[in-house]
C-alpha cells in the first residue's frame, strides 16, 4: 500500500508510552564503568587510593620491625611510599605514566635501603591497570625495569648504597620475585581478557536489541499495512460508487456511504489496537487479535466493495496458536484486498483446509489483472511471505494459466520460531 511500507517502520517515528517501546532493553549496569571513568576526569578512585595508601604506610611500618639490617623509615621513605600511592589516583587516566612512576618510586625506595614491604602493591596495581587498559608493553617494561634494577641493586650496587654493611641477595630469593612478576602479569591478562569479553557481550546485546527493534517495527508496519490497505480499498471503491450514483440513485449512494463509515470505524479500531501495544508495553491488548473466526466479517467487508467471496472449509477444525491464527486472517485479508485493487474479477474463492500437518489456505480469482504489478511485487505479498516464514510456513502466489491469480499458504500446526 502506498505510503505504508516496511521502510516506514524502519525509519521509526511510531509513538510509545512513558515506559519506552516494547523492544527497549536497559543496558546491564557496570559494563561501561571503565569507559565512563576514563571519559570523566572528575571520577578519580579516591577511596581505594586512600585505603591503599594507609595500608602501605602501616604495613611498611609493621614489616620494618623484623628487618633490622635495613635503613630506618624516615620522611624521605614516607614520601617515596606516598608518591607511589598518589600516582594510583590517575591509573585510569594515564596508565603508562602510573606504571612507570610506581615502578620507579619503588626502585628508588629499595635502592635507598629501606625495608621491604607493601611497596610492591603500588607497582602491582599500576601495572595491572596498564594491562587492563591494553598497554601491555608499558606494563611489562615497568615490571622489567623494576626487576632489572632490583637485581643490580641487590647483587652489585649494594656495595655503594645504604645501608652500610648490607650483603648481596641470594639468587634463590630472586625466584620469589619471578613468581611475583608472573602472578601480576597472569592476573592482569585475565582481567584484560574479561574486560574484552564484556565489551563483546555488550556489543552483541546492543546488536540483538537493534535487531529486535527492527523486527518489531516491521511487524507493526505489516499490521498497519494489512489493516489500512483492506479498509481503504473498500472505502475507495465505495467512494467511487457513491460519487457516481449521488445524483441518479441517492439511496444507493447512501448505502455506499454507510459502508465507508463501517469500514473506516473498523480500521480505526484495529489501528488503535496496534498503537495501544506501543503506548502500554507489556500489558495485554484490550481486544483479542483477529483470527479466522472473523472470516465472515471479512467476507462482508469485501461484499461492501463489490466482491463476492465464496468460502469453503475442509477437514476437522483445530485451534490455532494466536500468531498462526492472526497470520492466516491477515493473509486472507491481503489476498482479498489485492483482488479488489488489482483484479477485474468481482468474485473470489477462499479455501480453508485443516490438514494433519497444519493449515492450508487458498485464495483464487478469475482475473484478469487490471494493473501490471498485480503479479505480486508490492508490499502486501512481501508481508504475507514474512508472516508465513516467521511461523515456518510458505506462501506461493502467481498467475494461473487461465488468467486468474492464486495465493496458496501453508502454516504448520506447531509454528517454529524464526531466527
């Protein structure tokens, strides 16, 4: 139908209520926290940094009690510990600088002969943040710098560095440093992989939500097309009859206007029902969706447009799922609309067959076609095919050898879910 196609649904503009459209899915909280922190310079990790600073200062004081051979903790030592901790405030903003800064301050602290302790925590967190941010080389470089510097201090430069009389480290003790370095890298890489996976999952959820939105818009567009195409076709035919007979046969013109009023009222009711699903997402519709039980009304509306419809029902009737029942009704409605609009025949035959495998529909007219596109390139037949495909069924539509046109639909008894 002109002006009411699937592309209109894609462009949006359909109303919705305060709760948002039915396809809206709120994003999982926390997945974008990292990006938000990096994008907002005011969001610095003050709490964790203050707690870590207190822990490093207190932990170093406690650890120094058992290290009598090391230099005493003085203001310079406290300042170096504080520098490493304060740098962590900016670990989300400048991870490379923080990684090298914490490693450098720790190396200077150890080279000065101060006691071992939680000073390595600042390096671990700084390098962890760099790896999670994707700056692996910077993190590995900072760890390597600290490790090489520690080897030089503990095995060679200790002769010229405080405290006096300090001896070299045993090489066996370096194994603990290696384990510490490997643990930092392993945990950091794991966190980085998890972050990447979260990002992929978030993108996939956004794409899935977009697909659902597109599918919902297409469904609404099909519903509106099917409702309006049929009703406006009836109105168009009756308006022509009314205009032609307005002077010569006022009573017949009155009948045509009555038919127009009835068809327009029916269309408004169905359009309101479709739009209500947008304004009140999640609520049940106020009126049941149309199904094959309303086929007599459809025949009566077609008769108002000057089309005689013969309906034949075969087989033992069984209840259809709401989706299949609605699809069957819309397929028959669209097929009859096409007969009114595109066929020179004023009669049509509808065959409804309840078979073991499912429901079979056949709509025939004797033609001839009055327009070149009557063969089915319009949105109506495309909508019918989409409805049938969504339920796992099929649609066949085409001209017959005698000049008529046939639409044949098969809907399975148990509809499948389309991907």
